[in-house]
C-alpha cells in the first residue's frame, strides 16, 4: 500500500493504492456550480465524504467582506463532522474542471493547515482526473462521514495576514504583496461588488491565478512553468490576496506548498475587506 502524501498534491494512482488505509479522510468539495451533492451521489471516490465548499461555511461573510475566515469553533465542528482528527491524512477532491474550483480546494487546504492540521493533500486534477483514469473504482450514493469530536484547533497565525498586517507590509515593504486577480481588477477597470473602490493595494505585483492552471488537463502547470511564473516575485515574505481570499489561496498554495517558499501568508479578507476602511490606500494602473 502506497503512503498518501501529507502535503502538496497526490496523484489518482497513489490515492487509489491508499484507499481503505487507516486514518484516510477523502473530502469531495463539489459545490452547486459543479453539481454539488447530486453530482457526488451520482459518482465519487469510494469512501469519500461530501462537503459543499459554499454551503458548509469554509468561508464566512464578516461585515461586507464575503470570504473571511469563519469562527474557529465552526471550523472545529466542521472538521470533526467530516471525521478529521489530528492523525488523519486528508485528501481534498475538487471537481477538476476550472481554476476556480481548484481554488476552492486550495482554500480548504489552507484552512485545515491554519487550524493546525498538518496532513493534507489535493487530488491532482480533481475528480475529473479520477474518472478519466482507466480502472479506478467509482462509488455512488449519499455521503456517510464518520463524525468525530470538534477538532482541537491550534492556530498557525503565520499563515494568515490581517488587514493591519497587510497595511504594515504595504507601507514598510517588509513583504511582497501578490495580487491573484486578472489585470482588469488589478488595474482598476472593474471591481468586486462588495469592494468600495477599484484597484490594488499599493506596491503589489500582479500574478493572475489562472496562469498557474492548465485547462487542458485540469491540473496545475508543470513545476518549471510555475517556477518561471513566480520566480520574479521578490524573495522573502509574501502575502497573497485577491477579492475574497479564494483565488489568492491558489497562489498561496503554489508559492508555499509547491515551490516551498518560506513565510507566505494569505490575506483572507483581500480587497473586499481592505476597501471597507477609506484610510487604506488603493492604487490603479498597470503593474
């Protein structure tokens, strides 16, 4: 039986070899856009449990910012309800269709790591890659999680940047701010509905998260391409942000988990939180 990786990505073959191993918790996170619970019941990886990324509250609306970290007691209860305990090896399964659904997996991965769970990986290519791999089993029917007590949260605060910490980093240049949105958002030509102003945090560099995704395979681009994409981001601490902390989690995952950069954090509030305070500056124009 092959060991499941405890960080980064896991291939369909390695997961298949590890099915049924003690302590494995496979979480299928397909939301309504990918068919949600109905799609899960029509076909999923054997033994997987379903957790709708949108419905189950992996993110919370705080004020007018829709993508904030939920209360820790909610996350503790959610992880426990899915059967996650500290020794669990967790595999997160997105649909594998778009960069956006892959970002849901990276946000769940970041959240679990933030609450102190040290062993999780994302299925490379998501459920689509599992389906298209010949000979791999597919189960049907409802989700049957083996629930556990609320997870004993031990916050890894270094993985999260707040508005205040991001403001200090922007002013002092002690960290590089990496904007995961498309150029039209970065330049200020459009904005999220909840944001009060268009543009980017001053001093940020632009790295569209979609550039790390290969739509032909449903997977991350090869390691060499990712290194070339993020290589120009200055060395040292980095803060990844977007509009709501969703797509920025994908850039965080690439920098932190695939390229092994130290001191990479995610600003979960991102521009929808940043712009709620008129004293926080916003810049426009190309990078």
